[in-house]
C-alpha cells in the first residue's frame, strides 16, 4: 500500500480564523495557534495537531476520525456536540471546556489533564485515561465500561452512579474517588473491600 504524504504546517497563526465546515485530511500542524478560531463543524481525518493552542476556539459539532491532538491546550474551548472516533488526546490539557454532549469512541486520553472536566452521563466505553489527571472531574452517571484508568490521579473524581464494569483501575481509586451507586463487578467489589481495610473470605 502506498504511503500517505502529509502536508506540514509549523508555527502558523490561525487565531480568530473562520474555518467552520472545513474538511481536513492527512495534515500535520505543529505549534500552531487556533486561539478564538471558529472551527465549528470542522471535519478532520488522519490529522495530527502537536503542541497546538485551541484556547477559546469553537469546535462545536466538529467530527474527527483517526486524528491526534498531542500536548495541545484546550482552555475555554467549546467541544460540545463534537465526535471523536479513534483519536488520541495524549498529554493535552483541558480547562474550563464545554464538553457535553459529546461522542468519544476509543479515544486515548493518556497523560492528559482533565481536572474539573464535566463528562456527566457521557459514554466513555473503551477510552483510555492511563496516568491522566482526573482530579475533581465529574463522571457521574457516565459509562466507563472497559475503560483504562490505571495510574490516573483520581482525587475527588466523581463516579457516583457510573457504570464501572470491566474498567481497569488502581486500588487507590476506591479511596480517592466518590463511587456512591456505581455499578461494579464482583472482582471490583473485592478490590474495593480490600482497599478499605475489609477482610474478604
């Protein structure tokens, strides 16, 4: 199969640009600024953003397939009604973003910072949050079936009424997160009991 040639964009400034409804594919953006840009309805496929700044940008109703946002900054960014399929958010920072409702299918948030993020009732099944910062994030009522939470910082993480069946996590999550009413499996119940000093026989 022939290799794909990627267009390269480095240190470009797209601040306040009007790029709504654009379709982008097979591109690499490195250290580019999209501050306050209108990216609503944007569609990307196999596009890689590295160390890009999306502060204040509108990504509402955008669709992303097999794209990557590596070590990017999302501060006050609008992401609601967006769709991300098979994407990577490796090492990116999310602060005060509008995220719900949102579709996240097999998205990798490893090493990302999602402190305080509001993802209530979002389907996060099969997503990865390895070593991510989820401090004070709100995942109440969310589906975390088969989610990977190993190594994540979960102090104050709200998991009340969430579906945790099949999720992988460290024992400390049972002490640092709030899990009232969460749905869990038998093996997770045993881990919860042991983490809280109970003897399981």
